[in-house]
């Protein structure tokens, strides 16, 4: 998402409600949390936290499917999701509410 509104846009009395309306996802996940996660992903892939060897990482040894298998086996993705939530300051209450809603 290249043209994502800033935090200041979301807090603006006129622009904020419009941003909230059009950037909203599912009801159990606050729009602010979605925007924080997108900002984190942007920062990790294109911003100051991005690796300088992105191309080599994507086109290194082995097929993409083999890399997916190894990432799934060794990536500890649940832990990384938890770290991303903490970095993005998404509290556990809303995460638990979302997971509970997903099981209904």
C-alpha cells in the first residue's frame, strides 16, 4: 500500500473518519492495528530496516517452494507474529478478541 494515510491523517477531524471508513477491514481488528502492521511490513521490506540483499534473498539457492517448506519448519512463525504485534503495539486483548471471533 503505497499511498497509505499517516497517523496524522487518521487523527484529523475531517479526514480521519474518511480514512477509517475506507481503510477498515474486519470489525474485530481496529484499522489502526492494520495500518501499524502495514507500516511495519513496509519498513522491513523497503525502509530503514530492510535488508540490503533483498534480491539475493529472494533468488538464492533452491526453489521458492523448498524455501517455504524450510521457513515453515524452522521459522517459528508464531513467535515472529507475536514479536510483530509487540513492535506494532497491538495489545493482546484485541488479538484474543479477533481469534475468538474467527472461531465462531
